[in-house]
């Protein structure tokens, strides 16, 4: 189990490893907690701690950009890893995810892959994503090897204003063969290149999920974020701290 978060003095000192306007690595630690209502009137508490990181194939330029969207706006390809441990009473489990996203040069083609291995499960989960990108727009669809493909689309569009403000806008649709289709909307507003607040909403017509999140870069290298989501049966929050270099 992860016992400590990296200290802030170390995070700040590490910013000297790279130019202030670029980064090649992005790592973070996170902690989350969920309260799940059961049909028997009791609730279950789940705690999650983990680390995640991404390595980009080229320097990501942040000059004049929204810091939280710099990699997207640079069309920066990367590979990454995430490791998380969860506790629910006496039960513990861990999950490892390897991922990559690739903006194919000289084309508009975008490709992504996620491989997830959960402790105690014989099944390994693989998602393959494909789509296109153009300037500040990306449109994708995802296939999972364990289920028949159903139409799904995810759209992301980022607006960067001359005064340093901006928007990250998203919309998604997932067709469900034996159930209600899922629709999601999200919007994140950047008050400055370093400070943003977002709101998300997802529904299948019966269960609604509302998400509120905020992110602050205290330097161009060090950032903190908080997220809270609420649905009919689950309340969840997550805190994270990150470092770029």
C-alpha cells in the first residue's frame, strides 16, 4: 500500500530538470474514496491510492497554452502506466493499466490502446480507440475485445482565447444493445492558463452522474486537482498531485 505522497519541496525542486516552457514526463499520485449504498440500507466504503505517469515522444510546449491541455494541443503521442490499490473492509485488490495514445504524423489519424490487468481476475481487458484529429478537435470511438462493438463516439474540443482563458468541451454517446443508451456532456473553464473548474453530466435515462472538478498549477511543473462525483448509489471524491519535468 502506498504510504506517503511526494513532498511539495521535492516537487518544486525537480522543476529545474527541464525548460519552463516544455516537459517530457508527467507523473501524479492520487487518493480517492467512494461511498456505495447497498440495497440492504448499509453503505460500503472503498479507498483507492495509486500512481500514474506518462512519457511523451517529444517535448510538450506549454508556451501560451492552457497548461492542463498542453499535451492535447501539441498532438503529443505518449505511453503511460497507472497502478492503483483499493481497500474495502478486509478486501484488497490492485489494478495495473498500460496505455498509449498516438497522433500519427502527417495524417489526421489518432490511435489509442489501454491494457488493464486486475489482481484476482483471469481476464485481461483491452480497449482500442481510433479516430481523427484536426487542430483543437478530436473525435474517437472505442472497441473492447470482450464485448460486441456498439456505436460509441467521444468528441473533444478545446478553445484557447487570447487573454489566457479557455474551454475544454466534451460530448459522448454510447449505444447499449440491452439497456438504455448513455449520453455524457462536460465543460471545463480556464480562468487562467493555470486554473480551471469543470462540470460533467452523464445519464442513461435512469441513473444520472454529476461530476465537479478543479485543477490548479502552482507552477508550470506542479499541479493539484480535486474531483467529486455523485450518483443515485455512489458518492466519490479524488485528490491528486502531479509533477512535470
